[in-house]
C-alpha cells in the first residue's frame, strides 16, 4: 500500500473514527490549524526571548561556544544570537520554518548534551551560599521549600538539573517537530509563498 493510498483510506474512514462525526470539519478546519500555529508561535517566541540578550550583545557567548568546541568563538557567538532571535521570529511567523527549526533543534540538542555532561556542580552549594539562603529563607522560600536546604541544597540542585535537562528535551523536540512537518496551514510559507523548504 502506498503512502497516498494510506492517506486516502484514512480520509475516507475519518468519519468512522469520530464519536461525533460532525466535529470532523471543526477539527480539520479550525482546531488543528489553530493549535499547530499557536504551538509554532510559542516555540518561536521562546527562542526570541532566549536569544534577545545574545542578540543585544552578540559577542557575549564567545567563551562559552569555544568551551563547547565551536571555534572561532567570534563567529559562532553571533551566529547563535542570530539563529535564536531571528530564527525564532521566522519560526513564529512561519517563514523558512523547516530550516530555521532544524538549526534551532540541533542547537537545543547541543544544549541538552551540555546540561547532561556538565551538571550543576557542588561549587554552587558553598557553605556561604547555603547560609545566605537560610538567613533569608523566610523571604525566598515557602516552609516546604526551606526544608530542601536541610541537606545543604543537594536535592534542590538535582531538581534544577532535572528541569534544565527536561526543558532542553522539550524545546528540542518542539523545534524538530516543525523541522519535520513545516509551518502548517497558517504560515507564511504555505499561505503566501505557497511552497515550503
């Protein structure tokens, strides 16, 4: 069975898969395109928010990218800034969605690799830092949050590490989703240019 035959047979049996068959038109013409677009805009805006400080100071990441092995830093730091900020804008509006999403997806996979191979170390849990947090704990933490400092902050640091890795997985997956499927029906690629990369 070919891909086209599979798609056609799925379309014909669409009414049989819905409990309320009359909702098919609503899903296909409104709900799915809107959800696809809203998530694409969220991915693009998130990249813009993360990229904005780098865009304002494009050389600020030179040391960081060189420590990751991307030389020369004076080239890769501005590229990172442009890719996140301008690429995020292009994803949000749906222009050249696939290549911009692929580039940012790869960058986010590098971010995941970085978080996994460079976990937050014990240097962040200095005795002075823990003492400062405990001294201001009532202001900074809920009573349950303050209990997390009892072990010197180790469990808290593990939670921060886990969230950094989880966020990288989520956003990399989201960007790679649009690299695979394109900008959708409500994108500049499809609505105005009528072609996708």
